[in-house]
C-alpha cells in the first residue's frame, strides 16, 4: 500500500499524477456493485417496467459512464479504453441486480476508476428506471474486484 496520497504535492495541493516516466503496459480492472429491492419490487422490475428493458439500458449507460470518467473525476487521466463490458444480471436470492464492469487499456495508468464509474452509472440507471416502483431500493457493495498491470501489481479481492 502506498505511504502517500499521490494526488497531492509536498505542500498538500491537489495535482494530477505525472505518469510520463511510466511504461505503457496492459491494464485491466473489474468492479462490481448491486441495486437491492424489496421482493415485490424486484419481481416487477425483473418482469419489465414501462420504460423498457432495464438491464440492457443500464449496461449501455455503464459503457457511456466509463467513457466519461476523466470528465467526472477531476484528477483522473483520460485513457484510451481498448475493451469494455458491462453486465447487469438479476440475483433472485438477494432481490438485486448485480452490475459487473471490466475495462481494459494499454497505457501508463490503470482503469480502476473507469470500471467503478461504469458500475455506478449502471446502478444509477437501474435506480432511475425503477424509482417509480421502489424508492427504498439501495445501491451497495460497489467495489474494485480485481486489477492487473502496472507498477503496483495485481489485486484480487477474492470471493
């Protein structure tokens, strides 16, 4: 774990990390989160709501969110995304939609923020589309599941 917060200089001022001396490497990150409903609301959303197929629209929104990450997160580098997938799948036991995003690039910095942004955007889209059915739903468990590439090495949260 890093001893210093890299987005601050010696005087404590915010800065974008200088990655110019780093080598380009293959980078990959996977993030996950979920939107949890009551059973009744989950069944309604799972069956389909008036706004259409919630999962496919949320998947598309997640892709769009990942592509906008550097516009949303002030000190995040704009990156050429070389691979991106977002899946929204129902979890019948937990009355939830689970969102998983995988992002890839070849570059000087990782794609963890893009993966997390994809998950949050997809979760927020599910929430938006289902809020008429259940205002008590929650977005939870948003986390980096794994990452590979770069100087800091690989990370895997495990199950």
